[in-house]
């Protein structure tokens, strides 16, 4: 019974996270909406990627329950029209207007995110670039809270009008006729 306690005890006093300020646990964003600067690098390097010309920074990041929904705007509609199959750590992003939306674990914002996409022109694939995206979480600016009031309103609003209005109208028409 004493042996299992011995490995646990040394692991607790040993504090590797205190000597590594870049650990996700120390800079993980809490629930809220943030403006987070980002930079794209050529894969495996610290050389700026040309993607920095086509994606606006900062991104808007909404954090809720350990998940970060990332909203990155492209520089214009024609650039957006050339991009497809945009992936972040293998997760496909959704196009919405001139924006790309993807949800990742919030801890991924503290690591290099591997991105890839397809660039096409007139239906012809030109290239399939890859880049390393780095979010500057330490420079994040909190914009506000995550909206939470939508759940109770949605179910109750349709039920009342749907049940009350049709019942009253036929009864009145039948009595008059």
C-alpha cells in the first residue's frame, strides 16, 4: 500500500510548469470572447508565411467549456473565393462570408497549429499550401462574455403562440357561423 503513494508524492512537488511559462495550463483562456493576434509561418520554421497577407489578425476567439471557436477573416472576397478545404490540426474549417470558423480545444491555442488548404482559380487547383499558425495568447484582449441567454428563450417562444392562436380563431368562427 505504501508503494503507490511514493510515485505520486514526488510528482506533486516537482513543478515543471512553474519553470516553463509557455505551458498551456498557465496561459489557457477562460470562458469569454477574445481578440487574439496570430502569425503564420512556413511549416517547421520561424519564417513568415505568405498566408499573413491573406488572413487578417487578430482573430476573434470564443472560449466555452474548454473549446475555442476561432473566427479568422480573409483580406477580401476574391481571396476567400480561391480558398477551400482549410484545416486546422486536421479539423476542417467552415467558410462563412469572408471568414473561416473552426473549433479546437482551447489548449491548442498555446501550441503551433498545423494548417493546410487548397488554393484554386477558375476550378483549377493551383497549390495546397501548409503553414504553422501561432496564436499570441499572452496578447489576447478580452472583448466580453460568451452569450448564454439563448437556450431558455428558444424552446418557450414557439410553444406558446403555436398552442394559443389556432385554438382561439376556429372557436370564434364556428360560434358566429
